């Protein structure tokens, strides 16, 4: 696990970092106690060598978290303090630190039948990749089968899963990994489906902005329909401008070239001009299921 290097910050940024770190010390201690004792973490499947290894990693992650929130809140100390405290409260109230352990595998498998996706490989900068066939999401059936709260919880599960992938990758490669790269394939999206998804999308984006700031790396949007600019303009009204700047709408003739600039071929499914052979369902790495 890599240490947080405060010397990379300017003098003003270091002062603000120290202010936040000091003022949140009691909050951090209480939150760590909550995870260790009430939730019985760490997860034994994480294979830490000792409890001290886990505590050291938690301390490093806490510092990187403060840095993310400071960046996300434009280095405003007051806003950063409130945001982190709100996130700690939100995580406790929603049992977020247990979501990876408590979500049944059957629920995960079922969700992929309604919304085809895969947590698939890593970029050249070691960021986890999440691929979703957004245009093939069976939204009407999703809304019949799942409540809005369940769909939001599913998104939180995916965020936590990929944050854990980033943390594990940090250990493996010896450098801090914190961003998640997303590929969204809009092939098949219909206008009415896109409009009906807006309330859910707005709630998801609100959660990401409040509780996962600076986690998004690039988001590559593929096969967007002609009406997509209308939907995107609706979405941009509640998306942070910095986040919006990381979204790239790719033309059909440039998709493979741009993706391969960031991602090695063996980390991409063959349908996106990759050479992945490691998935159990390869070359169909992100299967689309037919539902009755």
C-alpha cells in the first residue's frame, strides 16, 4: 500500500489538508471503531497479514479520501468537513460497509439479466473498468421487478465493488489507484426509455457526487443514438462540470482507437476490438439475456 504524499500539494493545500485531517480525527477514530467492532471488519476474504496491516491501510485510505473530498469541494475546508461527516453518517445509516458481504450472489446474478454489465479488467493506469450495455437495460422489467431503492442499492454495491478492486490493485502494483473507468454502450437505447430513466439517474448521480467524489476516471460512451444530445443536456444540469469533462462521447469510427489508447487489448471484450479470452463467457464477455 502506498503512502499519501502530502509534499505533492502546494503550501496552501497542505495547510487545508492538515486542518481537515486534524478536525476529523475524532470522527475517523469513531468510524474505525464502528467498522472494527460493530461490523466485524475487515472481511476475512481480504487476506490481510495482520490487524495492523489493515489499520495501516485504513489510515492511508483515510488520507486519500480527505484529498479526494478536498478536490471535489474545490479546496473549501468547511464544505469538505461537512461532506465527509455526511458520508460517514450515510454509510452507517445504509450499512454500506457491509454491502459487499451481505448482498446475496443470486441478487447479483439476477441484476445482470435485467441490466447487462461486467466488471472487466483494468486500464493501463490500473483503474478498474466497468462495462455496461446501457442500451440493452430492460428498464420496464427492472421497474416491475425492483423498487427504486433496490436499484439505487445495486448501484452502491457496484461502486463499493469497484472501489475494493481499486484498493486491491493498489496493493498489487504499489501505487495508489482510486478512479474507476466506465464504458457505456448505448446501442439499442430508445428515447422513452432514456427519459424514464432520468429520475433514477439523477438519484444515482447525486449519490456519486456526495459520497464518491473524484472516483470517476474517464467515462466512454459508445453507440449513442441521434437523440442522445437531448438526454445528455438534461443530465448535465445536475452533473458537476469537472465530472462532465471526463465524459467522452465516441464516434463509431474512433471507438476502438481511443479505447486502446487507454486500455490494453486483452482487457477489452472482442466486441470492442479487444482480445479478452479470460472470461468464462468469452468472447461474449457482457452477455445479454432474453427475459420472458
